[in-house]
């Protein structure tokens, strides 16, 4: 075995050269790996005893992608392009031996090899789209040449990892070799192709698989149409498709030029910048400066949930899915039965869609027990309360829990707004009390705001942060304040949306602007979905808000087909003339002179106060970092990922511009727009949030 460089070895076994990369953790294409590949292949080619070359990786995976820490830095070592040329133009067959994941640049290297073999557990993929990019090392040009345009489009626009079997079926992998015997299998394969005098397959020269799509623009048009909703607002999926079109319709070198141009456009644009920052921000959110990684954690073997309503059921499902037994407690048998039936129904619906087996449903339900008394939770390691949002009830529940649940167990509240310190004070163990704020539907939404009380222990924080990961959530640590990070900022947007509608806009104008910005729906469509009558009672209703007026008129939202919008049987929404009149009347009663409001003003008034509130949250230390705020909004409120989150967006617009607008609005409309001291300071110092 000869060492080519610190991360590459070359050994010659008879007539086969084996080039082995060993660059932990994932053999990413760093300068060292690229140099090693280039030199190693050249050395093997120069050795007359060598008839074929196997490229294989040590450790847990084949090359799993580019080294993204090199992005944006001056290039070093051999370029990927040079390495690929060396491999593809090699005069001896090069076989990629794949285990783990061949992703992004890793698969693009494998595509320049003349053959590919893989173990059954291996996966291939081009996930660049998830970072707002496209595979920029020939992936979009070579992939369709071996799998065809349609499969290639699916792979590059979804970024999905394709298993070895499916890869072999589509021609991406030439042979599957026995698990655990990749090296031997690849060497045998290499000898065989030499013995059989199989050709030096240069993918760039193939075209048969693309014939089906040539001269058929409808294939691309149909694909765009079928995925329009999923791709809405994103540039990268569209650019990936254009590259595949170029591969089909242009000679290889021309197609490569298209790929390069579109890649550079994405790479230097704000969408990919946003998506790459989000990638790192999510990892960063898991790090709590004063809670080191080695903080001891509490084993969570059994979980209790109090309240089997909207949230309690969804919360329970997260743990059942992770194989953790759950006991759920309600006040009355019928509420308990209803709550448990909803959980079963949710699982059965998933099974109907083929995403769970009937046995999975029973396994999960088998982990669930119900009870009507808090004493059923005595031996739980973690209890999450999800009862009504009233401080008196929460304090009563926590006071009683404290007496029945074993010492050392964590007591958590799913409160949306209430003071976790006050709840903790109702117990004799405030250091074991924490907020776990799930989002609706709790079994689906990825966000978990983890609310740190003044006395919450580090071990409890470390445990809950770790648990978030276990149940596939992104945990973000936040401080105690009204509405924490997410709802506190949402309140800003909601207030402005309501004001705009009285001042001159219509609900559908506000919704359209926010939808076009990239949110899945606007605040009024959202209100209709949630129900206009949440928290409303006929007895106390005094026509004092527009919402009260609408509820009094029998408008309850989507559930009765009448909300801010009118709904047909298929729940298609149309603006309601009745609501329009109600708005005009209500505004007149308030003495408001309605005016024309531009889309620009709608957007700025809904979004800039959120950025400003985010700055206040940072100033008060209620979030650890600006990127944590972005993670909250991306995962809990549908902020479009290609816009990076509110704080990223503030940077993008320019904090000086945001501040100037806030000051202008403040002069016109008062202190709802009072700039935060931090925002002013950052502008004065020319700083950015991220
Ligand atoms: P819900 O009304 O749907 O459910 C509350 C359940 O708690 C009811 O089934 C009720 O019978 C039960 N309950 C009340 N008192 C109880 C007690 N003493 N012991 C046992 N069970 C009791 O309410 P929800 O929407 O699930 O909200 C629950 C909590 O979650 C609230 O604090 C709320 O602010 C918070 N939350 C709600 C949402 C949401 O979108 N609905 C989102 C995040 C957080």
C-alpha cells in the first residue's frame, strides 16, 4: 500500500489498482481528497501492471458530497473538474465501489467512472436542490444520459436518496455486490470487465436513454405542472429542470456550459445563500453555550401527557412513533375515548396511504394507555401538560403533578403564551420544570420551542434538546416571555394585518401579498382554517372587533363555509361581499377614512415589525441567536425557506432600510413601530444579524 497523500492510498493487487480514500467523517471532496484522486489515478495509469482501477472509500460512506466549508473560499488543489477529466479520460476502466451514500459531488465523481458497483445498503443522490443549488460538476448532464430525462428530473429536483436496488434498475449502478464484501466484489467486477473486453463507458458519450425525451417539450412542461405547488417560489428546481432539458437537446459540452451558468447564478443568488445558512443554522440551534454536550441527561423511558385534545393527541403520537410508551390523562372518560380514537384514526389514515403497515398501527397503539387520574403518571420520566390555556388550571395541574410524579422526572408545559416561571413555582421542583411548545398539528410540525425557566436545570435542558432530536423535531431554546419567540413575533404581523384591513386593504389583499411572498397561506385564510370563533362567546361579544362582528353574523370559518371568505363544498375560497361590506361599515363606525394601500406597504407593515420584534427578543436574551429565530419561523410558521427566515430577510433588505421604514411608520402611526434599541445600534455600527 502506497500513501498518495494523508487521505489517499493506492495498492496494487495483481492487475487491479485500488485507490482508497479515507477522509473522515464522510470523505467529502476537500482539496486533499481531490488531489489524492487525481494523483492516485495518474499513478495507477502509469503502472503497466495495472489493467483496471477501483475507487473505494474507507469509513462509513463513499464520497458524500462537496466540502461545503470550502464554499466561497479561494480554490485550492486540483479542481473537481480536473479530477473528473482525469477519471473519465483514463485509458483503463475505473470502477466506483459505493457504500453508504454517494451524494452530490460524490455521485458526480462516480458518474465519471466507467462503471459503478454498490452494496445493497448504498444510496445515491444529488441533493444540491436542498441548498438552493444544482449539481454543478456535470451531474445534470451525465445523470440523464444513463437514467433518462424523467428519472433524472425527479432525482435532481427532489434531492432524494435512491437505494442501490432502484439505482441498479435505472442503470445508475451496474452491479450490486454482497454487503460487507465491497472491495472484493469490486475487484472481481473490474477483472471481469477487462476479461470480457467491455468498453470504457464514458457517460458523456451516451445518448440512447435520452432519445425518449428528445423533441418532446411536453415532458418537461408536464413535470413542471405536476410539481408547481411544491416548487412555488424556488429557483433551484426550475434551474435543475432547464439543465436536464439542455442535456437532452444540446451536445455535452454545450450542456455543461448551461449547467455552469445556471449554477453560478444560483450560487451567487440570495435563495441559495438563505438555504445554506438555514442548513448550518439548524445544526447551530442544538448548541447551548452554557449547557455543554457532556451534560448528564435523564433517561426518558415513559412519557405522560395531560389533556387528549388537539395538542395532547399529536404530542403523544411523537413518542409512540419513537417507540416510547405514553400514558395520556383526561378529566372525563368520553374525552379520553375521543382523544385516543383520534390518534388511532390518524394512524389508520396513514396506513391507508401506505406509509404504515396495519401491524405498525397496532404496535404504536399498544404503547398507549389512558387514565383519568394524574396518579397514572407516577412512574413517568417526563410529563407534558396540554390542558386549557389558563394559568389557574395549569398551576393546579402542576401542583398536583408535583405530588404524584416520582422525583427526578421532568414536568413540561405545552403552553403557548403563559409564564413558565409562574407554572414552575406551583411545584416544589422548579428546576425540573420546562416549556415544550409544540406546534399544530403536533405530530407533523417540526418545531419545538423549548422554554427555559429561570430555575430550569441544565440537565433538564440537555435532556429535552436531545429528546427533540429523537422525535424528529428541531428544538430551539427560548426564554420566558409572552408568546416566546414565534407567537410573540406573529402577534406583530397579526396586529398589522388587522389594522391594514380597517385602513383600506381587504383580507384577500393581505393574504395574496403574504402568499406571494411565499407563506403557505395568509393570516385571514389561516383564521378561517383555525375557526373564527376560537375564544369567542356569544354572551360576551359586543361587536367590538371585526372578528366579533363576523362571529355574531354566524361566520365561523371554513367549518361552516363562512369566514373572511365564502367556501364551496370543496372548500374553495372566494372573497365574501358580505365581509367586504362588514369591513366598510366597521371602519366607518370607527371613523376611519379608508385609503388605497399598496402591496408594498402591506408587505412592509406585516414583515418589518416582526424583524424589529426579533431584534427586541435578541436584546432581551429570549433567543440565543438570530439564526434560532429564523429556525422558529421556518419550521413553525411556514416562512419560505428560500427567504431564510425573518432575520436573514432583514439583512437581505438592509437593516438601515428596515429601520428607516419603521421610523417613518412610527412618525405616521405611533409606537407600534417603535424601533428596537438593538436594531438602531446595529444600523449605527453597520452590522448584520447573520
Ligand atoms: P384542547 O381544548 O383541544 O385540549 C385541551 C384538553 O385538555 C381537553 O381535552 C380537556 O378535556 C383537557 N383538560 C382540561 N383540563 C384538564 C385537566 N385538569 N386534566 C386533564 N385534562 C384536562 O386544547 P389544545 O388546543 O390542545 O391546547 C392545549 C394547550 O396547548 C394549551 O396550553 C394551548 O395554548 C397549547 N397549544 C395549542 C396549540 C394549538 O394550535 N391548538 C398550539 C400550541 C400550543
